[in-house]
């Protein structure tokens, strides 16, 4: 049986080239990070608990990816670039096959986003993965939730609803053809943190949030923080081919209420449309304009003719817990 220290050094300490922002990494009582001059530190934590946030027996490689991806997504939503993260791990037992897979998934994403692991804690307990991520953003330019203004366009990245479609497939709520099943489950298991888009939107977007609990609900946080309302055009919602193949009501419901997409929802003045399309191109991320911020509070979801859709939609999601 590995000791705690053997476990840490075998699976979580690597001889990676030191990042310039890390003055001291794993091994001392604290890590020492060095934000660049004029930058603010952006800090966020996310916890994943087995049975609550992921199915027991989930592939550890995917889990390693997802737990860091959700944290990177929070940095993306603030327009922050990664500095490093800490990992607090509760393990029911030392399972080296699990640890090897988890560490592989975790470090693949950490390397891709230049986000080194700088410390953590390891203990015995029900499988729980808690990451605290740190990033930096120029003072005053973070993309906050409280910056939306009436008249702003509302935009979303990617094709929300896909992760919910993947969950529906895992739960046998519906049966998808092979290619769609593979695609949708992968969007749920391995979300893409939109770091490059978040960085490109600095100075352009007025507010932003990442979609973890569903587009309508997360946009609602922007509306509350900004003291505004919004009108969303359901027909403008971008849908993947896999979601577009489903019944209309299910498409809208998954796109609006499905969680786990980790796409960005953001608002910007209408005169920023060209700048946003350029940011999307530069970050190779699809973005779609889906509605408008209003002075009247509340969220209105309308069809192409402007008829309200929301009541029918919100009553549809039998699956939402
Ligand atoms: P302390 O007793 O000071 O909390 P620990 O013995 O828990 O220190 O950890 C020793 C070192 O290993 C620390 O630098 C800590 O940050 C690091 N560490 C512990 N667990 C992990 C982990 N799961 N991932 C990365 N680093 C870890
Ligand atoms: Mg400790």
C-alpha cells in the first residue's frame, strides 16, 4: 500500500518545466505564485462528489479532465488566464489504476492550458475531488456578471444542450444513433473550457458567465446582478446536429435548461458585433447572438413571431432535478 507521500509523488508531482508564474510548487507548506504586475488574482473552487456530480465508476481519465475543465471554465468566464491550481482529493482507497487514469486526464488538460498543479491535500474518504484554480486578469477588466446594460446583445458560445443530451443518453431517456450518442456523451464528459474566447472578449463583452446549470438559469444570474431583464429568441439558439435531430420542445428545453455545457454566455453593446466575431475567429470558437438585454426585469423567451414560449418550456423538463 502506498503511503500518502508516495502517492503524491508518484501521481501528482511531475518534472514539468517550471512555469514563470510559479516561484515555488508542490512540497512546501504553501506554493508561491507570481501574478504579473498590474494583474488581479482570480480565484475559484469547484467540488465534485461521487454519486452527486458524477456516476460511480466514471472513467477516471474523463473525471481528471472534467474536474479541471469546470474550474478553467470559471476563469474563462472572468476573462482570466490560468496561473495554477491546487487539488484536494478524498479517496476511499488507494487504487493505482484509478490514480494513473485520473492523473493522466488531469495533466493532459493542465498542460494544454499551461495551468500547473501547485499543491493540494490528500485524505481518505468518499471519493471527492476539489480544485481551487487561480488565474490573472488586468485590474478592472474582469468579465463580471453585473455589467450587462439594456440594449446589449446576448451571445452564447458553442451549442448548449449537448451535455444534457449526453446525460439523457446515459440515463436511457432517449436512444441516439451511434455518432450522435458518442458526440453528446463526450460533450458531457469532456467539456471544452473557453479560455481563449474569454481572453479575446476582454474589453469587448460587458458581462459574462459560464453555463454550468443551464443557459436560462445562468443568464438569470447576469440579469439579477446587473438589475436588468432579457428577451431570448428560441429560434436563434444554436443547436448541434445531434440536438437538432430531436423534437422541437426537447431541443429548446435542453438548450435552455440543460446543465454541464461550460459554454460562455456574455453580453456586449450592439456596436461590438464585429469585434465579437473577430474574437470568435481568433479563439476558433463558435458564437451566436441569441437575444437582447432589456430594462424590464425578468427573462422572456419568444418564438420568431415574438410570442412568449417560456411557460410551455419550463413545464416540459420532467428530468430536471
Ligand atoms: P501539509 O501537512 O502542510 O498540509 P501535506 O503533507 O498535506 O502538507 O502535503 C505535502 C505537500 O504535498 C504540500 O506541498 C501539498 O501542497 C502537496 N500535496 C498534497 N496532496 C496533494 C495533491 N493531491 N495534489 C498536489 N499536491 C498535493
Ligand atoms: Mg495537508
